[in-house]
């Protein structure tokens, strides 16, 4: 176990971050959070308002800290200004790692993503934590920025900084107030905004397990190593059947081919970029990722970290219940959640 002390969580107001902050507080740690303004956080954390791109703010936030969890990132698959991905995800990470190297830290846990572990050439076996990709394999600015950031984390670890890398798969569960892409997908199906679906394979995990996985990585992770924090491999068709069974709401039955989805994605993103200035319903990066196998295994995290995995069905029930309670679901459910 780690000594009690102080942990800094960058992006502590995000989906994973809020659960991580809560769990750190529950185990008796003092917690600092580096976040942008107007983000709701527990009253018993010290909040430093500012950006991960501001070296002075990062340096101030790191004072008196033993453990750093760097989660802050732009998790969306689309932004009108594509430069924001590199600025926040890559350059922000470089700033945080540079300042961390000046501090006396026990461990740095860097939050990567499973989306940069997929490649153009796919095999039938689940992707494990040893896989290495190239920048030219990344399907869009979000993935490119996260790839570069992870490379910076590996480089920092080789330079002696105690960096442990965790790669969550698609997190679901309650409390996603920023409506990250996995939650947006489920919410759009619940609200009947998507009449058809593009079948694909992916891995889902309870967000609360992911938060706990960060703490386990700080406790047991080996510097310079990557750990995939995932759980169940599903097809989108499987997920829709599960949602229909849980809620009683009819889910789309028509499956569209990938070539058609690509056309829709291009048109949708052009419309978003130049007309609506609002996130497209079908981000092109997401459609390109859907063409790849997003099947993963988390054996290394389970064996080395003691990572626990809650059944996805329960995480889905809890998420839908929360979305209904918070007023995000606009349709009445025909049956009680089960």
C-alpha cells in the first residue's frame, strides 16, 4: 500500500476523474485537483483552477504532492479547431511531465486510451498491452494527439520518471456529466436519435473499476509499463439487445455498411466544421475506429494490479438509471430497469 499523503488529479472533474477523486478521498487521502473554471468538485478537495498547458499552475498544483494522476485531456472525437487536440492532449501532457520531473513524486499515473492501440492490420486475437503502433496508423487528430502523449510518457519513464501508463477501454456508468463519446452513443440510442447502426466490436468497462484501476496502478504498477483497463468485448448489436432488454425500448434493427457510414461521416463532419459548429452525430474518427477490431484483453492488469471487473450489464443499468434521473433521457421507459 502507498503511504497516506496527497494526490493531484488533473482533470478531476471529468468522468473518470470524479470517480477517482471520490475513491481517493474514501481511502483517506488528501486530494488536489487541477481543473478549468466552473467545474463542480467535492468541497473537501483543494482546487487549483487552470490549464495543464500553464506550467506555473501545474508547478503550484504539484507542491506537497506524492502522487500524480494525469487524466486531463480533450476526450471528444471532434473539435471545430483540430489544433486543440494536440495543444491539450500532447502539449499539455508534455508540460505536466516536465513539471513532474522537478517534483519529488512516488509515482505518476498517465491515462492513455485504447483507441491508439488499434491498427490497420488486424488479427483475430484480442489486443494486449504489449502492442506498439505507429503515428501513421492513427485515424484522426484525437488519436494522433493521444498517441504522441503516450510516447512522451514512455520517454519520461525511460528518463527515470516513475510513470505508469493505463489505457481504459470504453468507460460506462453513472456520473458522466460531460457526456463523453461512449455515453453519447448510448444516450442517442435511448432517445431514438439514430435510426440505424454500424455494427462493430469494442470493449467496455465500468468507470468505477477504471478509477480503482488508476489507484492500483499507483500502488502496484511498474514504471514504463502499460496496463489496459477493460472488461467485456461486445458487438454494438449485442449492446443494443442488452439496452432493449433492460429498458423495454425498441433499438434500431437496420445495420448500415461501413462504406455508407463513411459517406455520412464525411458529410456530417463537413456540416459541423463549416455550418452548425456543433459536434456531428457521426464523427469521422469514430467511424474509422469502428472499422477496426477494438477487442482487448486486460490480463496484465488483472494479474499484476489486482484489477477487478464489474459485469457490464450492471454498469449499463446504473448508467441508464442515472441518465433517466438527471433528465437526459427524453423517452419514457416501458418497464422498470432490471
